[in-house]
C-alpha cells in the first residue's frame, strides 16, 4: 500500500509479565506511538508491532496491558491516559500510562499518471468522467455527488484543488467526510452566496460572498477540523464558521452539486490531514473557589473546571478530569503560557499566545449556582482576535453510570429545520456536536449554558466520550460553549462609516439546577427554568403575551390603503376590548409586496396613502394598542428599485419573480459596505414611530443575522421573520406555524416552547398550550375577515387562551399536563383539555374539536389581566349558551356582575347577573364575545372612522347615519341600510345595502370639508350592481358637478388579497380640482329606480390627492398611469386568473438611482408578468373607466415594449354581448418601444371594454399612453 494512503501504527511497550490485550475499540486513526510504563519493574521486554491503517479491523493486540482498557474515542486526541492491570502471577494491581501522538496523512492527485488520478465515481446522477491533459472533468447533472474512492478516510484535514466550472449558476462545491450517500458534508457555491450541505438533506448559510464565474480557474481549499470549516479561494480566507450538522466520521473527498447540469474540472488535488498538537508536560495544580452554595475545583494551569460540590448535601457534579492546554484563536490551535490569580469566588487567568503576540485575560467566577467565565481584556498587536474557542472543554458533565441524559435543540439557520433530541448518555454517539440549546442532567443536577456566541447552531457544544477509571469503562457527556465571534471582519466600520456591531467581550454562564420546579425529580426542565431566568428576551418579546397579530396586505392593486387599515385596527380594538395588536404592513413600499425591494425608506407607496397616511396609521394605531411593523427583504433585490446597491447583486442568480425578477444579494457585502444599514436608516427617517420590522425569506443565524438584528434593534424596532430557525436568537415572532392558510410547518420544539412560551410567538399549535394564529383581517389569504373562522372566532377560541397562558411561565411539561407558575395548569381530562387557575376552571376545549391547524373550540372565562385578576373577565362560549363559572378570589364579596356584549362597535350592556357562592351562571349567545365587569361602566363609541381623510366613516363602520345622509324619492328610506356581510372572504364587513322596496331609488351623500384650494382629488367608491341599475357617483364643488355612471353588472374580480375576490364589485371614481377659496364639497351615490327586488351594495369610499386628472380633454379614454390613485389605473385582473395578480405599475426614479427601468414614458408604465400557462384575457377595463358609444369611429393608440412575440399578446376591444370588435397582435419590439395607432368603428351596442390578451408562453409586456379618441366626421 502506498505510504501516502496509509498510516503505520507503532506501539513500544514496556511490561512486567502483564497478560492482556488492547481491545479492538481501543484503536483510533491518529495513534502512532504508545509508550507504556509500569511502576513495578523487574525484567523488561520490549516489543514492536507495525500494522497498516486499513487493517485495523482485524487486529488483535495481546500481552500489552493488563485488565483495564481505554476506548478508541479517548485516543481521538493526543493526551496521556492511565489504565490499571493485574501483574501476572500476583494479586498486585499496576497502573500503566499511555501517551498518544499523531502522524498525518498526505494524499495528492495531479492526474498526470494512473497512480495520481484517483478513483472518482459518480455516486448519484449520471455522466462520464474524463481524465485528460492533466486534469479531470466531472459532469455534475442535477442532484449529484462524485467521490474519489481512492482517497483515504480523513476527519480533520485541508482539501485543496484547482477548480473550474462551466456555469455561473453555482450549486456546486467541495464534498468531504463521505462515508455513505447520506453521510457527507460539503461547502458549496449557490449562485451568489455560499452554503453548507450534508447528506441528510440539511443546509445552511456559509459566511462567504465571493462570486465564482464560469470557466475561470480558482484555487479552492477547505479546512475542516471538528465542526469548524474555513474556506480559502486563491490562497485567501473567505469565511469560516462552525457547522453542527456535519458528519463526525472520517470519510473521503469529492464534489456535490444540484440544480442544472454542469461540468467541473479539477487539478492538483491535495488532502492533508491535520495533526493534533502534542501535549505539554504540566504538573496538575488544582485550587478551589467558593460561593454560598457551591465549592468549585478549578485548574490553576488552564481554564478548566474539575468539579462542583453542593454545600448543603455534598453532592458532586463532575467537570473535566483530563488536563486541558489548547486554546483556539481564529481557527488555529495554540498552547498559551498561563498564569493565574485566585480569590474567594473567582480565578483570573492571563493567557499569553506568543506566536500571535496576543494576551487574553479571563475570569471564572462562581456566584450562588451560576458559574461565569468571561474575557475581561484582549491585548492585540498585528494579529487581531476574530474567533475564540476552548476545544475539549467540559464545564460540567454527566455519565451513564448516573443515568445521565441530554436534551438539546439545534437550529441551523435554514427554514423550519428545528432538530430536537432527548437521549440518555448511553444512547448518544461519541463525538462533539454543536447545539443551540443543550441541557444535561443526572439524578442530582441539571445544567445548561448561556453565552454571547453568535453562531446560532453552535452556541453550546456537547461532547460525548468513552472514559475509564478504576471502576472500569464509562461514557461521559460534557457541555461547553461554542466558538465566540469577537469580530467577524477586521474593520470596525462599514465602507460608509457606520459602526459594525463587534468586539463584545466573550462570556458564558453555566447554570446549575437542582429540583427547581419542586416535582421531586431532576430533569432538563429544571435547567431550562434557570436558562429562562437568565436568557436575553428579544426586543418586542414582552409584548407578545398581550398582542394578537395579522397582516395588512397590498400587492400591486392597493387592496388595503393605510387609512382603511387604521379602521380595521379600530374594529378589532372594539371586538377584543382593547387587546393589543401586531399589524404587519406587507407591501407598504412602492406598488406593494414584492415590488422595489430593497427600498426600505424613501419610497413609501403613494397609492397606499404615502408617507403621511403611513405615519397616521402608525401613530394613531398606537392609541388603539396597535404596533405596526413593515415587511422588508434582505435577500433578493429588484434591479429597478431605487435603492438597490450596485456591484453586490448577482444578476446570474435569479430569486423570486412575482412582479419583477429579483436577484440574490451578497448579504455580507450588503453589511460591510454599509448599504443595509443606510437603507434601514432611511426607514427610520420615514417612519420614526414604527414598532417592528419583518425580514422576509431570510436564512442564517450567524454573523450576518446578528448584524442585521443589532441594527434593527438599535433603531428601536423589534424584529420578526418568516421561517423558524433563521434569526432564532433575535426574533420573538415568525410567520410560519402561526399562519392559518400556510402549511402547518414550523417550530414544534418542546424545549424551546418551555423556555420561550411566554415571550415568543414562533410555535406550532399544541393541544394543551395552543399557540398564536394570525387573524385574516387585512387581506392575507385573500380574506378580510373581522368575524368568523378567520377573525374573532379564532381570537377567542385560540389566541386569547394562548395569550392567557403566556402570562405564566411553564414549570413542568408532559404530554398530558402542563403546570405554570402561580398555580395555573392545563390538563387532559377525559375528552376535554381543561385549564385551571387556583383550582377553578377557566377554560375547556373538547379535544375532538381541534382541527388540522391546531385550533379547537374553547369555552372560556378568563380574568384580565391574568395575574391581577381584578379588571374584567372575558367570556366566550362556542359550545352552547349556558354555563356556570367561579369568580376569582379578588372578586369575593361581589354580589352581582355586569354583562356586556362585544362587537366591532365595542361594548353593549346586556344585563346584571347575580352572584351565588362566588359563582355566576351565564346565558349567552353562541360564538359571541362577552365581558364581565364588577361595576357598571358607561359605553363609549369610536366616532372618528376614516380619520386622516376628508370623508368620514368611509366604510360605514359606525353602522349609523351620523356621517351620511340617505334619501329617496319614494319617501320610505327603510330600504337603505348598513349591512353586515357574512361571506367567507370578508366576514363582518360593513357596507350599504340598497334593497327591494319595489325598486325604489336611493341616494346616500355626505358633505366633506378640509379640501385645499388648487389641489386635485380623486373620490371613489366600490359598487356591486348585479341587477343592472343606473348608479351615479357624483361630486359637487362650488356649484360644479362631476359624475361617473355605470349601468350593468361588472365582471368577477380576481387577484390575491382583493377584498372583492370572486365578487362583482366595481370601482367608480371621479376627479376634480378645488377652486380658489373653497374647502368643501358634496359627494353622493345615486341609485336610480330599478326592478322590484333589485339590490345594490356600496362600500369603501376613498378620497386621495393626485397630481392631475387622468383623462385628458378631447379623449374618450386616456391612461398614462401617471396619476392612478389606486391599483393599476383603468385595468384590473381578468376573471379566471385567481390570485395571479402579477401585473403592476413600474416606476422610474426621477433621481436616476435605478440600475435599470421598465418605464416607457413619464414616471409610470403598466408592466404585466402573467405566467406561461395563463391564456386569454389577462387585464381588462370596467364600465366606470371605459365607455364607447354606438356606431362611432374611434382611434386607439398606445406605446408598448415586448422582447418576445411568442406569447401572442394582443390589445383587443370587445363587446360583452357581441364579442371581439378589433384585435391588434403585438410584434416583438426588441429593446425599443413600439407605437400603435389604429382606427375602428363601434357597432350597435355600448358594452365595450379594453382587454390585454395572451396566448401560451411568457414574455413581459409593458404598456403606456393608452388612449381612445373619437375620430371627427369630416362629412358632418
């Protein structure tokens, strides 16, 4: 066997008649020499054994060491070990000392000869490998792996190669530790970013921003040691991190690829095993430090804790018995010179690393049952401290002898990948594993670690080893801190001069628990209680228990103008009796969601209401206990956004493309350049009183995430994100898991639920603990529901009892019962899950009522606030009408209570209810919320609906005629009423219903004030006219009238988040300019007489300022999109397209900051991005905006841009009754705009509309300056 592919094992043994063996498991890959010395010496025989590495399995060692043995895992690092044997022929026992040293593997391939070409195999996918011209070409097609089967198995190593790939899409990288198709790790380029992967299908971000270009040769090297991975490109370090989910076995090297076909060329492959550092010979010197509760034995020669003794009962908790001597700085191992000073409760170490000219001062302090290790000073010179680690450190340990157990969670930073384990020490694999949370316990102690490490998947390290002492072999698991990031990048400021959040001195706390929850049992839950007491709560976490949540959604069509959202806040405020709200404005910028990322500030959507209305929403919302947040993206950026940074967005890496194609940004460069921080500052300037920021589709929980979170928090904002796992340490709220319309995926960790239940809404629903569910009140899920299943029903059945429990910390948890502090418990009893406070029932949920989303029906009687129990009591009964409840202790002496019904108007007094034996019997309406008070309180009503605009009560939410006037020529006006809808998409919506009454006419009107002279306004309303009545929207200002008329039923509305989804509402609007010295006007909707049973609905008036009127004089129809007040101007999504509203108004930045612009003329153009399979009508006009007369000649004109004509786009004018009138096929224009002018003549009908049609295929179409004008009849 070639020496470069094997390892020789040499054992030099000095013995006295010892007859025994080193068992097979006593061998490890890095043993080269074992020197055994016997303290009983007479005749000495020396023997030497040589055996090749690959033949370990069959090797038997005899006559070396007596009775004792040491497991091979103890030999996995160089050290000195003791075993005990029996001297042959006597009863004497003898100690033998084994010293282990290492010799490293070297493996090279230059592909010049058969001996140096390796043995590469494609183990997944297909293709033919070619070795030619001194290199190897490996096809990586789709999901693929290729492995060099000739490479020796290595665990800690460097793997270097000349690397070329013929694609710039990435999804390719270096594979290592290949043991099987499910056991390997890899560092890969992922089209603009870097990730780690493993054979189990897990992945996460890797901190590198280097972009690989196709057909360019790079020298790529990975250094892998334990869980630490460093990437070098062209001999320069580009990133390093600790990765918990790598395999720990030695394995082979190769390639990993996915997504698309590519060919990788390799040359000069080098694998160098990393040899361990030889241990110094240091005499052990142990000292004690003390607290009131504990005596702690520590090592004076190195930061090591040997043991803890609990003073009260003398129980001992183990630390690390083996001597330690290695410190890891910036990923490299060193043996420092150490001096120490001991005081009563602490020891201070000074560690001098001569090779780096660096000194670190560190203290270990014991206070009560908390051991704190902290760096107090770092002295640097040329080499700067970036990363600090103490490998092999076990601050506390448990063993299989004492039935030790491990409970742990790891979150890698990828989406919804929460890995939780509960194992005994016996069941745990040997090796070191990084964890996010880890808890060890035996029968006497439970321990955990808290610290300020940054890498979320490596906050704690759990190391399991086989050990031996005089009692024999045992298994031990220790806990230590992961690697600290002192500074990730060497500079302390960004390129723009803003401060990076670095150089926080490293610290950890080992928390030592006994029976903290007093359940006569020590388990991980006892340590979790201490962790919870000491953990940092993310900004906003304290608000969680007092807040429901929902999304106000705008995407291209202005579904939720800001002031409409403010009225939604008020309705929920009333229905929940002032309960807090977390309101996420998804689509606050530009044209809404997924448009103009990353324009965090300076580009608030004008059609949603602009900066003025946005801040009105934020500031007024706080008066109703609402905290408004915004949705941003820090991953994928659009090229036409105003603030997209130049040079760090990868145009070869397309991401999401709903409205416009987005491209992945170099997230590290976004931080280090200062661009990310600058844009967040723009947001702060625009919305100083905003409460929180939600970062969409984010991955990672390392340094990038830490910097993002630190900046957001520094602005006074809380942070949230979409998936569970990313930003795990910094977010108290996530989208998935709590969303009733998304797949029910998310965080189901019991450990995290235990420690975070009271401060985080990040969990899937649990039958006992329930869990937050977002209401669908603002368009998310294409629902605008105040009431019903997705509105108030969900709040009272699920959210309110969840929030009640969040006021109390969990103390014990199992599958059938959970107890909380302050004598609250949730328990399975028969068919119900019951909730008791101080022994009295406060809620009950039949378990068979819980649906697939985790939501059941809950009959409740919940005092609020839950701790004080003296203000009010919520009551909700979805199960029946009559129930009996015991009042809280603080209500003792009350002989009657006052019952109020809650609605979107607020409280309505119902009756007094007598109290008997501190109990009340409540007879109430099913699925209706109530409030119980100690005394009568006057009912108050909100009277500022529509606040922020001139039209009062625009959505008729007052359910009164205090702001509107209704009239009819019929005399009787009882057919004009406020109506509450009960349909699924908008359950609880208020609007005007003009019904029947033998077809009587109706007018609703309002005088408006506060107009500004010289300004132009648009007034609009939504009207459903299924019975073809004549409906006129009219505005009168200073004696002049403008009006708009519709006469027929509209087509069905489509589009995501559209309030009128699958319904036939039509938007009517008029435009006017206010004359000088005038500030008022009158608006009205007039509904002419109709059929006997005909009905018209009217809702959501809106007034907004525009720059100029849309229609120009002398035009029948004119739309240049410059003054669209809402949506996409005159067009809307055609029926049959569901929620695929992929068309929007593209915008040109007047300041010239865009990388590119789609706009053809002026500031706005219409851009449609409808998908290949969508055919037929894409966008159409409605009667209120497009009207043609019978038998007239017109001219149609427009600008357009279309790069590819294959989708067969056409602009068509059609009659609703007679079909197509004219059709103009669109030819490809290339990079220029086409200009179409076409004359046509109408027929004998007047139900025409304009349609943008499409065939099969895809190409983006841009339109502008669309007009229709009447052609003069020269013969007239």
